[in-house]
């Protein structure tokens, strides 16, 4: 039987916002290249960048009833996460539900399904990442779990995990690891800034990262075109 | 042998424009969640919204000859509909054909194939929905039917049916049903406006749609996280 | 063992820029409808248009090491071409590598893999065509060939071949054929300009291209709807 | 509201069986290369070959209720045709439903969805063509139309049209055209038998079909490798 | 840093074998329609049916090193589960690794990647479910985790969970739930046997499941074809 | 204009047959993990294994005319290779063409398109690898090149290169490299036989390949489940 779990813990807003500033690619690297959703989960408009606490929702194919249930559990700073129990491209979210989510302080949504009303959602500035854009409507016959762990687009997500989404896609950080990952992400960013400047000035990565010796040990050889490649 | 059907009936322009204003998602709901083309038929630029009478065209793979034949049958307010007889991603339509269609008053095109010259089409503002963007050229060896019923991207379309296309995709309304569907769409829109306002003010869908009893009868239970989910 | 070929020949910059002005669809037609990369290779922002000498790079799955090696071989006016040795969607290129490539005068990149940092790349105006946008990071363990012939997205590309990329996709012209293809492309463009004007004025392609006789010989028949299609 | 249409006409069993003997490729050619379902509709075991009257059934995503409704409308010699109202890969049919269909004389099934229990169906010899094999179960909440025209895998199918399915896929012949198509198919088969023998004896298609002149007129040239291709 | 977890708990072999007898579709239903891997995970030969304890293994793209590490952790009755950290179709498993796994008592393998040497694996009778068959070789540069929880083909799998695989695909049962799920599966099977017989005798599901009233309450109507559908 | 190149060189039959005995996976490894066609090119029946000289053929979408032209250029021991100039799933080859090819000593075919008449081809034992099985017929309007280099399913193939195809897919060896690759393949096979026996006897790959030190240097750690993974 479907359940709704109330009063699930959230991640500290400062950690959430810090991870949001770091962005998807940096956070993904900072936690050891894990946590990325499938590449077919794309934003409906660009640029877009949000971060928030996962408000999770399992849905039956062609049935968006539990999203209505989820809205009541929303808290400001949440990001709706919708995982179908079997693959479905239907438009589970439209502008009415988006109004309702926004009224509750939800910052956006990530769906491993379709979305619709994207012109209206774009005008509202309500950011959505989805598998597809599809106007196909849904029914309300089979409720699913709300605020339980789900696998969404290949990644396990618990309520209150941090969802970071931008033009590169979506990454999830476990609530328990948010502090450490943020520290690692910020260290990485500081490190990248100086490297970026040196590369922009024409220094080679081969030298900056001291790669030549290791490349030679892997057998890399340089030949001249004139010698007949 | 291929045929061209002349003097096919059109749908009343007021109905067409009314359906265009309602948009794809609303029209699709208003006619009982039918008539949507496959989700991979996408606009080449956004935002885009058109509605018009279907000017249908069957094409052989890699051969766009019948589009030239179709231009002659075009009337102002038409939307070109291109259905390949076997799947093909080639660029059946480019800017020259678009100029020709526009000169005849055609409002845009829907192709279950590829399209090309999209930078130029975007500059022209000629709206196209297609399966893919692909520069691959086509030949003119095998003409196909023009203005006969076709299945395009999974939907049966007759000449003179109403094609509505926007950022959500494409929906088709049978000519005979255009009046009823428009009435249903307008009723739906009126109904949604007030709901939208109530949801934007924070009212829950659970209450607005009176869902709690039915959810309980489906077995939905609420538990507290502290009790161990 | 992996090799890097140095001092490969380039194509004359005037030919390159001329082909770039002609654009993908025209160049593809001008060389007999050949040389187009697969349709799923798409630009990360639009509009975008570049042309340059191919700087080729073979990469192992999940490993972007040879792109660092390729940067050293870059010359102003090059376009990086990345071909994986087995299919991979990882984000082989991000903003640091793009800074490095830009510092060397590279005009953009074409990858039959993923790309990341697309918000940043867009802000930089560094044009990239790729199979997918995906933040997944890569390792540096297995170098691949640089500046050897590769098959990228279905097309054989030699170092110094001309890569033309725009909103329609990517086409490649062999270095040895660049002059002839440019001449054919320019002839085609001159021819199209007058046709475009005539079509825009309402002349039919059926007449402009004198198609009616050949259509009739293929058996095309015109019937009237009233006679029962 | 969903409807069930009773007492729909069937096609004469002799025509059905004749078309079945001709097979998919021949029938498809005999009716002018039309009527083929999408190529991803594949048999669950091979070899398999059936033909029968279409017993059509529209289903909601994740909901196979109307198949139960369809069983009651079945007549001996029917083939079940299942078309989802939006794309769905769930396993709409398993061995219990297959027993029920077989008890009514149904010869097999064609589904633009998933199927399950394929080991059991194979043991029963109940032939099924489907988009995918997937054990995902379905609900019974939303009935759909039975014995109305549907678009299944890209083809319009009416109740009582002839469905022919074999290792090559599935083709549909309109009831009204079954007699003519069968005649054309049999003529084609007679013609092919003699050609097959001549080709098997080493005669070239170039000669048998008298293609050399037409190829030359298309510009085909023969060159010798030694002259440097 | 990658880790190998030793001495992970297994599920009782009687439960494992009982679930194996029930099969994928039944087990999936018995645990509330959960636990199914994506439908593109298919057996390399049919019929095939295995059940065993999950021996989990995370792999880098194009790198099968951790499978070698996993072999040492194998126990008789295990099923190897391979989850790539980003999507990859390479052939991670061939006949040598299969020999090694079989020597340790491993019953088969489930890979969300490619597999190779399938002719040899078929001859050995070593059952493998994979996303694709692909001969592409892999490197041994980047070890991944062994015997940690993984998401494989969309499903969270812990070491020692029960993996059931047959011609319908793959389903996973959590170790803690194996006993309850087996009981539910056996109850379901007992129930189905009698239904199957009644359906085979021509009884309608509409009657057997007492559906007519509920269908009517959903608005299902019966009309006669002669009345004009 | 299309050309046919006559009298192209072939590879020595002993090399061809030796490579065929080695099989796809071994040959692919023996030539440095190159030359594999895309994984979606699959045999129409299994088991199947052939090797032969490439008889290449470029085809327009939906047009198989040049296969007829190719038949005349066939020599015993050839394998037909069909590459479309833009992607197409049509059934380019059926049983009549197969009879014709077989009469000329052609051993099988590899098509980056569809194939049809697969029941008949299976009965004939004529092995075909293709992207899809699809009955869709083709026209004969636009001839393409025969016996020129083509890119087929992602790999450059010259006439007379060696095509090896088995249940794992298809690999190509350049004519000039056939001798060296065969030698490397045979060395590899000899080496694998002894390894296979040791692995089958329970020896671990970790020991056989002496991996433990290198794994440790990569940071691999062993932990015990009881310590809380």
C-alpha cells in the first residue's frame, strides 16, 4: 500500500545553496564522480540553475496523483523529484501543479517522465528537468509513495538529499555528505580558478598537469607527418 | 500510382484560430486525450505556436518531390504535414521550400522526418516541427500522395483536419469535431483560470479537487519519519 | 601504441572561410551529398557557425587524456574533432579545456561524445557540437592517437580536412577537394538566390523546375475530392 | 467514454489464410508498399507466422483492462491488436490472458507495448509480436475502446482488417482490399518463383531485369582499380 | 577510493531457489510490482532461468578490472551484477571471466553493459543478461567498488539481495524481504493455477474477476457496429 | 556520378579463413581494439560465423539498386557490405538477392540497413548481419558506388578488406594488415587456451595476471562488512 512519510529531515539551507553555487559538474567531481542522473534528463529552458532538498514522489505510469499528495509535504527550498515505477513519457507536470508547488516555496522539479505547458512554465521561470516534453495527460487512479527513497534516472535519492540542477544536468548529494562535498567542491573551485587563468594565457595542460612523463611511459610516440603516418 | 486530391474541404478559420489560442495541451485534454503526435516531433525554435488546416503529403524515403506537388494545393492558413512511407531522417524541407510555402500563405510545417536550413528558417520565423534537424538532401524520383489521409508520427490526419502546434508538441483535431472540441477547450480554460489562482494562493489540490477521501479508499497511509520509514 | 602526428598539412584559410560562409547544407550538396556527420551531433547553443581545419583526436571510453595532448598540436583556425574508440557519452570537454583550446586559436569543437560546463562555454562563446550534454567526468589513463585519420559520427576525417559546423549540424570536406567544393558551393548559392526570389513571389517549384511532365510520366494523377478520394 | 463495438465485420477466412501464406514482405509489396507496422514490433519466438482478423483494443498506459473486455468480443481466427494511447512498455499480456484468448480461437497478438511470460507463451506456441519483453505488471482502472479503429505502431487498423505477421514483422490489409491484395500477392509469388530459379542459376539481376541501359542513363560508370580509384 | 567489502551476508539458498522457481513476473507482482530492471537487459540465450545472491561490482566506463576483483569474493550460488558508473556498451565479460566465475560456483551474470564471446558462453550454458552484445574490449586501469550497493539498470541492489533472471528479464528482491516475497509468490502461483484452468476452458476474465459492474461504473458502453461506430 | 570499380584486389583466402576461425572478439583485440562495427549490427540467426573479402556497396535511402550492380562484381569468398548514404532501416536485401549472391559464391552480407525474408534466409543458411529486420521494400532509381571505400556502421571499409562476422558482431581487418593481425590473433588464442584452463580450475585472475600490487597502488582497500560498509 502507498505511504506518505511526514517530517522527513532536510539539509541545512546554507549547504544547499553552496552546492547550488558550485554547480553540477563540480559537485559531481567533488563527490568522486557519483550521483549524476542519466544524461537524457534536460532542462526545459536555459540557462537554469537550482538546488534544493529532494521532495520525492513515486508515480504509476500515466498517473500523476501522488504529485498532488506531495505538494502538501513541500517546504520552502524543496525540489520535486518524480520517479515512475515503469518508464513513462507522459506530461506529469503542467502549469497548474507548478503554481501549486511554487506557492509552497518549491524551487523546481526533476522528472524521469515528460512535462507539459513548457511555454507557460518558461514564462513563470519555474525550472524543470525532464526526460521529454510531451502534452500527454495523466489520470488519478493509483497513488504512489511520497517522501520515500526512489531511484530516479538511475540514481538513488532520499527525501532531503540535495538536488543540484543546471544546464549540464542533475546531480544528487546525500544529506549526510552535503557538508563534506561542499568543502571539496569549494576547494576544487579555488584550485580551478588559477588553472583556468594559466590555460587562458596559453600554458599547456601537458605542462600544467605535468603529464609528459606519464604519457611517455604509456608508450605515446611523436612522429612527423612528412615521415608518412 | 500516386494521386493528388484537389479541392479538399478545410475547417472554418475561426475554429482553427480558436483551437490555436487554446494550445496543444488543452486541446488534447478537451478531445479526450487523443490526437497527440509522438513526443519526438519538436519545434526548431521556441516559443512557437501555430494552427492551420492540414495539407498532407506522403513522401518516399530520401525523396521530397511530393512537397513540391503539395505547394500548388496550398491555401492560406494551411499547415504542411509530411509523412514518410518508411522512417527517414533526411532534411525534406529547407529555406527555398519554406519561401514557396509562405508565399502561398502556409503557416508552418510538421514533418515526421528531418528539416534543414534551420538558422534561415528561424530568421524567417517559419515555424517547423520535425523529428530531427539534419542537412541530408533528398532526391526527386518517386512522387507520393498529396492531400490523402496519412498517419504522421502515430496519428491519422486527413486533409483539412486542424493541426495545432506549440512548444509542447503537435495535436490534431478532426475537421468534423473542431467545433465541439473548441467548445470543450474553452470551457476547460475558463475552469482552469480560477483553479490556477486558488493554487497560486497556496490552496492544496488535495482540497481543491477533494481528493482525500478517495486517496484513503485506495489505501494511502501517512506515517511519520521518526517512526522509521 | 598511440601516436601523435606532427606538422600535418592544413587547408588554405581562404578556402576554409569560404566554405564556412556557404554553410553545412550547401557544402553537403556541393560535394554530392556526402560528408555529413550523424544527425545527433548538435550545437550546444544556437545560432552557431564555424569552419576550420580538423585537429583530430581518438579517445578511449571515459578518458579524455588525448585532448590534452591534442592542444599542443593546435594551430589558429583549427577545430577539435574527438572520436571515441567505443561509444561513450561522458563529458570529455569542459570550460578549462576550452580556455586552453581558445588560447591556441582553436575555433570550436566537434565531439562524438558528451560535453559539460555548457553554461560557461555558452558565456565564453566557445562553440561545441556534441552527441549529448553530460557532466560525467573522465580519467587520464589511456592515451589515444592525435592527428591521425578518425571516423567521427560516421564520417572519415583526416587532419587538415575542413570541418564546417552550423545550426544544421556538421559536414567535412577533404583537404584535397576544398577548392573544387568551394567553387561548386558558390555556384550553387548564386543559383539559389534567384530561385529564392521567384519562389518568394509565388512562382511554383513545379514550374520553376519544370517538373510537371516528369511527374506525369511517373503516373501522378490529379483527382477531385468531390469524386470520392 | 470508452466503447465496445459489437458485431464488427470480419474478412473471409480464405482470404485471410491466403494472405498468411503469402507472408509479410510479399503482401506489403502487393499492396503498393503500405501497411507495415514499425520495425521494432518483433515476434517473441521464431519462426512464427499467423494471419487473422484484427480484434482491436486501445489501452491506457500501464493498464490492460480493455484486453479482458476484448476477449469477450473475440471470434475464432482473430488476432488481438493492442494500441496504447501513449507510449508504454509494460507487459500488457501474459500467459493467463493468452490462455483465455486461445480458448476463444484467437491466433496470436500484436502489441505496441511489452509482453511477459514469454517462456510460457513460447511453450504454448502462442505467437506474439511486441515492442519489448518486459515483466512490468499493469492495473485495471481505466478501460479503453474495443473494436474501434486504432493506430498501432504507425498503421491505421480497423476491426476485421487482416493482420499478417511473420519473422519479418507485421503488415495490415484493409478488409475491403483483401481480395485484390491477395490476387496481387499470388501473382507476385508466381512471378518470383521463376526469377528465383534463374538467379540461383547465376543469371544476373542486371540482365534478368534489363537494368544496364537505365543505369547507364543515370550516369553509372565502370572504372578499373588499376587506373586508380 | 575504491573498496571491496568482504563477508557480506547472503540470503538463505532455499529462499533463493524458491524465488527462482516462481520466476520474474510472479516475483515482481508478489512484491508489489517493484524491483524490475530496465527492459533492455536481455538474456543472451533462451530459455534461461537462474536465481542467486547478488555479487555486486561497480565498473568505470571501458574498464572491467573490478570484475576480476569480484571473482575472489564470489561464493557458490552468487550471481554477478555489474553496474557502470557511466553508461557503457563495451563487452565487460567474455568466456575467460565466465570460466573463472563458474569455477567459483557463480550461476550467471547481469550486466548493465555489453558482453562478448556469446557463442562460447552459450555453449558453456553460462547465462548472462546484458544491455547489448558487443565485442569491444576493456582496459584495467581504474578499479571500482565490489560488494557495495549499486544501482543497476534502474534498481538499487545490495550484496546478498536475491537476483532472479529469466526470459522476461531480471528482478531483485531485498534480502530482508526474501521470505515474505517468496510466501506471497507461492500464494500467487497457487491462485493462478486454478484461474488458468478456468480461462483455458473458455470462462471469461470479465466473469472470473467479476469486472462487469466496475466497468459499467467507469462508463463503458456497448454499441453495435450496424448502428454506425 | 556513381562509379563501379572493377578488379579490386582481394585478400589471400588462407588469411581470410584464419581470421574467420579466430572470431570477432579475438581479431578485434589482436589489431589493437579497432575495426568493430556498431553494436546494433546483429546476425539474423545464431550461431553464425563467416569471413570474406568486402564487396562494398553504397546505397541511397530506400533504394537498393546498387546491390544488383554489386552482384556482378562478386567473387567466391566475398561478403557483401552495404552502407547507406543516410540512415535507413528499409529491407535492402531479401531472398531473391540472396540467391543471386550465393550463386556467385558470396558468403553472407553485412548491412547498416534493414533486411527482409529472414525466415527464408534462415532456411537457406545465408548469414546476414543488419541493423534491423524490416520488410519495407526499396526502389531502383538512384545507383550508388560499388567497390569504393565506405564507412559502414562507423568503420571505414575498403573493397577486399577482410570482414569477420559472428555472434558477437562484425569486425574489419585492412587487407594490408591481414597477415600481421592473423599472426597476432593466433598468438592470442594460444595464450588464452592455457589461461582458460587455469581459470576453469579455480585459479584467480588476480593471481594469474598478477594484479594485486597494481590494485593496491591504485588505492583499492578491503574492508569487512561487519565493520559497517
